[in-house]
């Protein structure tokens, strides 16, 4: 592809920084109310030791795989997870202009909070609001919609995940983030680890044609019971509930 790849951090582990107050800088924040972003993001990047990728994936269960990914966004496929998605906090990694939210709303699936994280193609150049976490600033853009609280975040997805508190996200979507877009397997594997760290037990991770999903899929290939010449397709996995 001719497009410029997503920015990838030089060091996958964020540096230590002096703790300073978290501050949401927006024109609408006069009441001092805590935003959903402030509730899920930590003051410092996570230094929690993530287990080997196999151990993290072992803590997931396979719900759906279909190589015909073009038919994923159908009532038949999404009805089983509709209850999970409704009234939830949905994190959309690499969500572009936010088409997933619109697609789900058209199917009467409405998250309570929708956070779209992307910094590809300058999607959110017009974002003027800022969320300051310690000394890190995320540019954000509130999306006008009556269905849910929707926010675009101009950020590298791994950096955002590193600042996200463990088991704070209800559900996560990953679409189209493959090695044509991010040509760095170590980076994509670290994204996969962080996705499984921040996802709540019982939460689902789903989408189409995303390398983090592909990494999980290959570990579940015996359950899927198909020859995986290509793992491009639609996939749904669930993080196991702690016993």
C-alpha cells in the first residue's frame, strides 16, 4: 500500500514520568465532571508485567470465525453479541472516521460510550480539545450524536493502551490493522497483549482483518477446525471470567 504506516513508538515501553494531575481541557468541562476517558486512563503508563502471549490467549475463548468477512456485519452474526455491546464502553482501535459506530447504530446496537483511537491519515486534525494525563497530551474530538457518548482520540493505539487501566474496557473492536498498515510484528503482538490486559473479564474483542485478532485466531486454530491459509476474516473472542 502506498499510504504512510501508523506511527510506531521507538520504545514499546513508555518512559517513567513525574506524576502531575490529570486534566481534561475542553470548552464543555466547566462543571468539573469526570469524563469516561479520565476514568479509564491511568496517570502513568502501565508497567504491569504482561504474561507470555500464549498464556494471555489461553484466557480467551473462541466465539466466531468466518473467512467470508464481508458478511460479518449482519444481524445473524451480531445478534449473539448485541447484549454485550449495548450500553457498554466500546473501544475501537484504528477506527478511522468512526464507521463502526454508525454501522452498529444502524443495526440498533448502541454502546453507552464509544472511544475511537486512530492517528492514521490525519483523521482528527480538527480536534482541539485535549486530555492531559501526567505529561502526556491526547488530542480529542467529541462526536455529535444522540445515541451515545462518542469521542475520537488522536493517538497511537499502543501508546493509548499503555495508559489504559487493566480490565477497564467492556469491549474492543479492531478492524483492518494488519501488517500492510503496521509492518512491525513485535508492535502488533504487544498491542494484542495490551488489548487482553485492558479488556474486562467476560468482555469481547471482535472485528475483521486485524493482525491482533489474527494472532489470537492462530492460537485457537484447532477449535476453529479449518485450514488457515489466510486468517483474514471476521472474528469474535471473549475473555474468560475469573473463577
